């Protein structure tokens, strides 16, 4: 198998299957309720602390 990471080994199937399950079970609202990453990005964008340089990594933005 070599040095395959999960994305190379399984492809996008796991992500697509997860999205399909959320959609089929009507759990989109609950997913959006607990989507912490989207909340953090929204707060950073609203407060003006979002990085303006698109090449800046997230860890560099947090440490400032």
C-alpha cells in the first residue's frame, strides 16, 4: 500500500457519503448548529480579524 493517506486511499467517497446521509435523514440544521469551523470563520470575518493575505495559513493568523 505504501504511504497512502486517507484521501488517496478512499477518495472523496467518505465525504460524499456523509453529506448524503445528513441530507437523507434531514439533519442539515443540526449539522449547521454544531459546525464550529464555519462559526469561527464567520466571527473572524465579522470582527475584521480575518487575514487579508490569501496565502497566509490559519496558524499564522491565529498567532497574531
